[in-house]
């Protein structure tokens, strides 16, 4: 088991934090909703951290986690919406791992998602041989989740065609999955206590506008926002970029003042408000914390392998053009304008370096 | 003898209950309350049968400006509870804080400034770590979670004391804190010296400091007092009616409280009832606004409210539980802004309208009313004095005035009327301004004759009392109101109107507050044409001044801000093929006017604007007219652009139409230089000669528009230069620009043709309506 885990590129949360979850289960004295492996308070401690005893797993407002858990303990499903890179999927993974001990019952939504990837499919060899039987049925995540009383995750639900989305309607309200091919009790799967659905949707994609209002009513919406606090975001970028750089053999993270320039400029371009409260235009591209981490990572790599230093704010300009702004010419203009007119006035060596490097933006 | 100091949070029902209980139990001889001590002589005014909420309004005027603040009272303010309970037990009730006019307070615009609180580093850190430990978001939710759960008073007092000591720690506070705490401690020492029981009610932040300070002060014989500093011209306090919506922190009162109505329920009936009433109020308000809130979603929301309360360990749901729970029923899509009650800031513009309504349902609609015997605000007296002084008193019959701004006496009368007009006091009507007999070139903003009508109205009395909220005297009140109006507009034209109004009302020096408001308004403006028009108007006002009053210095900060915003917007204008737009050219003209050097604008902003024009002049993405104008300005200033560069840029224009647009911009900015440069004219002439006939016809409208910038005399000079180039000999300028002889029939045929073309365009829906019509 240990060997297997260490070879896994990205072990699921319940394996990664198996010890911690076991400890929480052991010390958990509060009442648990039926079918839950932990009480609500223990789940909160797992996700948000617990005074140093458990490290926090992500930066979100406590009340958001409260609302999400209370919703999941009720008969309503949870829909996490927000811009890309706001850690919606991570939150849903953490919730599923803590509540059901299993975050792998996951449906990946997409244009090609079909009902049998959600509910169940058939083993066609057995089906032809024996006809429809429980043995020939291949359960998909929803079937398994209902039968086992576990949380099911539905990633990017709005990328599915509306008719596929609507196949969830009866499951979410009646909490029963019909298998018309099978007779008797096998033809109905009643959801066991502990079953519920966490869906995520991306506001940049198609949004939730095309979702039917019948389905919308069955979800409680929670919007996940970029990290509100500068220091918290800076902290996260520093920690995560250092971790990534270490895996690439770079011994140190970019200097703090470089990261400060990076995170502050990301926040200004993201919110469309500069540090002094002046108005600017926000970028159409996504400048999430996750993008900031990958830019910081790129800055560290460039510095270490190209010049042998720790990276400077000038590198941000190129990384910004490459990873964040991508091919949006309009955004490129906005970045140039930001550099020329806002950054020009800033004091501090790294802000100057950031400004001086403006010619490195692609023309 | 005992001294008990009860630290409170203003507007906390739990603290109000605690204070009332302690005073009833101890029956002290002295009740000392944090509040302006210069009001003590009139403290009985608070005992009149008012209807709450009311506020104690304090102000002082120094040489530079007038400052004011409010200290509102609601029935569940601990301070109010102390006043009531103290009177009931027959104690001496006193305010013991520094008077508002005390030097240490100077510059603090409101009594409890949230920004200052936030600046208290230790406070912020302690609050944040407590909130994280309790798993709640925001100071309000944290407070409710800790103290509004209906704990036993004895426990509550201990918990509060621990909490406040933890928050304050050994923080010395800022100088204002120091001075206030020393003064309050002195008061405590004075009361204690009389050997009887004392209860002190003060903000929790000050409790630890006063507790530490007072025993070390020694015996104080005389009641502390503080005379106003010599630099203070006027000062005072009076009671004003207040309202729930003004109390609501979210509607702008810095250290106010959120949702007064909710806390009123909490105070009167307890948490259980308050939660139910809150749900009812929110649903009723939304349904009244024709928003559907289904029973099913309400059931789910109620379930969530109860679940959240249990999870957070609240015996009955508190405000954050109710709102968090209701969010489920109210939100059915992605939000643009976080749930507004999780952060303590003004209600942002992008908050979901349903959530905004939900919060407003908890604000309440109580309006305070003062008892008839209460003294009136000083504004009323100030206005009466000014009207008498200037012989402007309204009568039953309409009085008409024609006031000439060039006359000193008339100007000061006009200023009074303008200020009343800005306060929207009825009965003072401006009929119009004009400038009879003045030169045609006089800017409309300088029209010097104002016609006013003045008449007494019933409404004016009430309006004046209300306007007292804006300031104790006419000047302050009018200025305050104007800056609020300016802050609310994002339209540059209205902004310029506002500045002209300010100048006419004698506020040429706009003051930092108004400038701040204008800065914010400018940041919302996205129309560079309108901004440039406003800029040109204000620049001309700044250059010329307003009847003996110089405006260059007062308007400079505003023009600097405007220049910076314009620079920002011009950077974004795109469209390599865009036809000449007057807005683009105006923007450059405005930059030219403001940076010409005779206005004291910020040098950095000016050089940034010129750097921008240099960038845009060479930017092939920019509209040709903008590039032409930028070239024109730079050439004229001889700023790294020579006549040779202009010629090269003109030759590089991809076709004849863009050339015309380019020239439009160029001529608008550098007309005289073009006329003077025979070389450039020759280069342009070569360009035109090279055009084919068809090309020339296509280019003609743009070219005509460009050459329209030249007045007839200069057009004549140009024509003469061109004639020489083609060896046609010299005619007089007049002859060269005279109309060509065309016979009447030709004109008639042209008209007919145009009419036919218009008809065809109209038939296919290609013409704008005014052409068809």
C-alpha cells in the first residue's frame, strides 16, 4: 500500500491525509449526521485547520464551509460556482474525503458526458449472454454513491448538455434511481443515508444560465471567490511555488518582494482597482491564485536555470504574457497600459524592475 | 466606595442589558458615560420624551475647516441604557470623554473611525485569530457569536473583560486614545474621590487603559473640564433626529452598526423571536418587491438556519445564521460579490439585488423625532443671521434680485443664495444667469448677472433643520452637500457643472474632501470625449478666474486628476481605420491646454501625458486623427518630433481617407505651424497630386473636414503657398479662397441628386431618420 501510494502521481485526498482523518475520527465526540464518517465540526477542523494540530488545506471563508456542510447534511445538493482556479474542485474533494472517506466517486462533466457515465452501464458480453441482471450491470459513480451512502462529485456540471444534466432531477428529489431493465427490488436503488451530490461549475465557461430552473432549485449555490486577503494569498503563493520549485530541483523560492509585486499586480488586474483605489479595466483572462502560483514557479525556474539567481520582477512580465494573458490581444494591451501608467509610479526596486521590463511584453 | 468599569461595544443589546443590570444592582452615586463632557450642562435634554433614534451632533470650526461628528443613541445602546438606569436610581449621570473640540481629536471626521480601528494592528490581529478559531467570518459575526447568545450577566461581564483585555493588550493606542483615556481616568478619579460608588460605561477598547490609569492619578478636587483652544472659532453640540438607515453601518456610517432593526428585536424579545422576525421581514420585503420566494425554498432555508445554529453552537439562530441560511433561498446563480454580511464594509455596488434587499429588511425604518422643547441646530440661526445681514429675508411676497457678480456686495449676497440653492431649501430660486453687453467671447461660465427670486415657504423651516445634519453653518452644510452630490456623479459634464456651482457658491477652493469625491467620480468616467470637454471648460475657468478670483491654484489638483484619467483613457482608444472623432481630438486638445505650462498641474502627470502621446503617435493601432493630433501637439512643443517626422507619418498613412483624418488631428493642434512650414505644405501637396481622381473624391470629405480647422485668412495663405508651388503666380488670399462661380442650375441639380440619393438610402433603411425626414 505504502509503495503504491508513493508511486502515485497525485494520491486522492483520503490517502494523502489518511492519518489525519483517522485521528479526527478517533477524537470526534460530536454527533454525526447519518451516513457521515465525521461530525460537521470535525470536517471543519479537517478543512480549515485546527490551531496548529491540523494544518489548513485551503483558504476559504469559514462560513462557506459551514453552509456547504449543512447543505450536504440536508436533502439538498451543493453547487460550487466560481472563476477557474478558485479551488472549487479541491473543496469538493476535501468535503467528500472527510464526509464519506472517499473522493473518487467523480463524474467529469463535458460535452460528451452521457447518462451511462453518470448512472450505470452494462457489461455487454454478460448482457448478451444472460440478459439484464445485477451481475451485468456496471455501476457508475451515482449508482455506487446512492447504494453505499457516499458523496458523489460532479465536476464542471454545466459543460454537460442540459438533457444529461436533467437526468439528475428525479434522483435529487425522489432519491431513488430506477433501473427499468431489472425486475423487482434490483430495479430500484434507494439512496442510503450519507448520499449527496457536490457539483462544481465554472462562471467563465458556460455559466449556470443554461441549467434548467428545475435543476437549479435542487441545488444550493455557493460562490467561491478568489482569496480576499492579500497576506493569505501571498502566503499561499509562496508556499505552493516553493513546493513546486523543490520538485523541479530549485532550492529556493523567488524573493518575497518579487512575490509581493506578483500577487499585488495580479489582484489589481483581477479586481480592476489599483492599490490606491483608482479604477482600471479588469482582464478577461483568469488571474487566479493558481495562475499566480504557476507564474511564481516560472519566475523561479527562469532565475535559477537561466541566470543562477532567484528570479526578479522582470521575469513576471514574460511569464504573465505567456501563462496568464495567453493569446488575448486585448488583455495584452491592458497589461501594457497597467505597466505604463500604474506601475510607473510605484516605488521599490522590484516595482521598478517590473516597470523596466515592460518592453519584454510581446508586441 | 467602589469603582466598576463596564467596557461595552456601542449598540450591543447584551452590553445594554448588562449595564442596566449593574446600575440597578449597585445603585451608584455616579454614572459616568463615554460622551462629550461639554454637553453635561445640557444632559437633561436627553431626558425629554424623544422618539429614538436620535444623535448627539458635535462640531467645531477652526480657521481651516469645520469638523463634526454624530454619537447616535438607540434604545439598546449601552450608553442610553446607562442614562436611563442612572436617572432611575437617582445617580448623577455625566459624560466624561473629551469635548469634540479637543485638539487631540482634530481631523477625525467621525467619532469612531473604522479605518483607525483597523489601523490598530494588535486589534486586527487578535480579532482575526479569534474569528478563525471560532470559525466565523467578520467582526460582526464574531461579536454575536461570543456575546449576543444570551449568557448570564455575571459570566458575560467576565468574558467581556477578558475579551477587551486580550484585544487591547499592552497597546498604547494612538495619541487621540491617550488624551481621551487620560481625561476619562481623571473623571473617574474625581468621582472616586468623593467616596461613593461609581459605575463607568465606556468603549471596551478603553476599559483596560482607564482601569490602569485612574488609581495612579491621586485626589482630584474639581470636576475636570477642558476649555476650547484659542484657534477654535465655534463649537457646540445639539440633538438631531436620526434614522435606522443612517445607523446601518452598511449605508455608510463608519462605526455604526449593521441591521438596527434586528438588534432591536434581539433587545426586546430575545434571539429566538429575532430570528423568526428577521426571516419574516426578509420574505415579506422580497415578496412586496415581486420576487418569488417559494414555500419549499423557505423550508430548506429554515432547515439550514437551524443546522448552522447547531453547528456553531448557538442555542437560537443569530444574525449570521439567519442570513447564511436565507442565502440558500435567495441565490440561484453565481454571485459577483461575496455575501455582504461576511465583511464589514459599505454595501458594494455589485452585491446581488436580492441579498441587498434582504439586508435592507433588517435595517428598519424607524425615524427619530425630537421633543418640541429641544434647542434647534445652529444652521437655522446661522441662515437667519446671514439673510438679515445681506437683506435677503424672504417675505410673504416674492422678492426679485438681479445681482451683479462684479460688485463685491452683490457677490456676497449671491453666494448666500447659491448656498441655500445647493442645500435645496425651497423658496430660493435661480431664474438664470446672463451677461448683457459683454463681448461675444465671454465664456458662459463667466456670465455675471444672476436673477433670483426669494419667497417664504413653510417647507423651508423643516428643510433647514434637516440640512443641519450637513453642518452647523451655511458654508459647511452647503459644501458638504455639494461634495456628496459630486461624489455621486460619474458624468464629466455634470461634474464640471458642479465645479462651476461650487465656484459661484464661493467654494473655489474645493477642499480635500470634495477633491477626493471628484477623484472617485473621475475614476468612474469612461467617456474620454465628455471628459475632455469638461477639462477644456475647467481649464478655461482656471486660466481666466471668476471675477477677480484666481482659480488656477484651487483647480490645479482637479485638473491634474482629470489629466491622469484622460491619459488612462486615451491609452485605450483603438481603431486603425476609425474615422476622425471629435472626442479623440478634444482629448489631445485638452491635454495640450492643461499641460501648456500656465496652469500649475502636477509635473509628473503632465510628463506622463506627453509620454503617452509620444507612444500613441507612433502606434499604428491608434485612430489616424488621434495620431495626427498627438503629432501636432508634440511638433508644436518641439518635443522629440520634427517637421520631418510629421511629413513621414503623413506619407505612411495607408490611404487617402486615413490621411484626411490624420490631417484633421494635426491641424486641430498645430494649425499655425503648418501654415508656417512651406516644406510640409509642399510635401502634402505632392501627396495630393499623386492621388488618382477616384481616390481624391473618396478622400474629399475627410480632407474638407481637416481643412475646416483653418480660418479663412490662413486658408488663403495656404492657397497662396500652393499656387506658388504650381507656378500659378500670386493672387490675393481673398481671391484664392473665394467661392467658385457656379450657376444656379448646377446647384439645383446637385440638390436634386442629393435628394434622390437620400430617398434611396431611406428606402433601404440605410439613412438616419433625420435625413429621410
